[in-house]
């Protein structure tokens, strides 16, 4: 025990350094997302994250959007606890058989108009778990998907860029329900 404690004190932390953050670029990107949300919705963008059976790597990156580095709340973007208050569903992971009904119910509970964003490689087509007896497939196999953000996992900046692309390319017509 003593040896382990001395090694941990002399070796230092084994974590990675924080990402190099260009504060101006991040502020500009998040500001563009906020402006696009206000132009499309007349208010801020409300996001509900849904884990359909993932390994939690994508969730860690999504949750990083709320940390001190990214702090989405300052740009008017917010995560909501209920799908009834959401504009966007961020769905992660392959859809497992056990989570299929929960995802369908969440989708149905989200008011129209709504967008569905599949986050990560597993959400696109089942990823590593494709073909498993416990996996239905990707998110698009259960609900209609408006955007896929690739990556394993995608970075918080890629998530912001995906939300901006979603808002910029949304047509003026009624979105699918």
C-alpha cells in the first residue's frame, strides 16, 4: 500500500491534458447555433439526450457540453429532463431490444415539430454491436433521423457543429413528426 501511494505521488496524474480551447472560435460557433435556433424556433434550443444502449462514450462528450470549457447554457442552449419540453432528441448507441419501446415512447412524447440526431457510429447502424441478438440496429431503424453526427465518440465541438448544421439546413416547412 505504501509503495503504491509513493508511486502515485511521484509519478503524477495519468490523465490527459485538457483540450486546447479557442475561446473565440467556440463562442462564435455556439453563438451561431443560438442565432439559428432563435431564427427557426423564436427561442433557445431545448435538447433531450436519450441513451438507447450505448457504451457511454458519447454521453461523456455530450455532458462535456455543460462543463466549464463549453458551458452551453451561456449561449441559450439547454438540456431538458423531459422529452415533452424538447426540440431535439440526441440519441446515442445502438438501439437494444430492451430500449426500443422506450425510444419510441420518448419520440412520441416529444412535441411536434422535432428533430432526431443520431450521435456516434453505433447510433448510425449499430456499430460494433450490429448483428447482435440484443441489438435492433441503428436509430434510423426505429425512428426517423434528421441528422447523424459521426465519431466514436464525436467531440463536443463536432456536436455543436452538427446542431448548427441541423438548424441551418432545416427547411421552413413543418418538420416530420
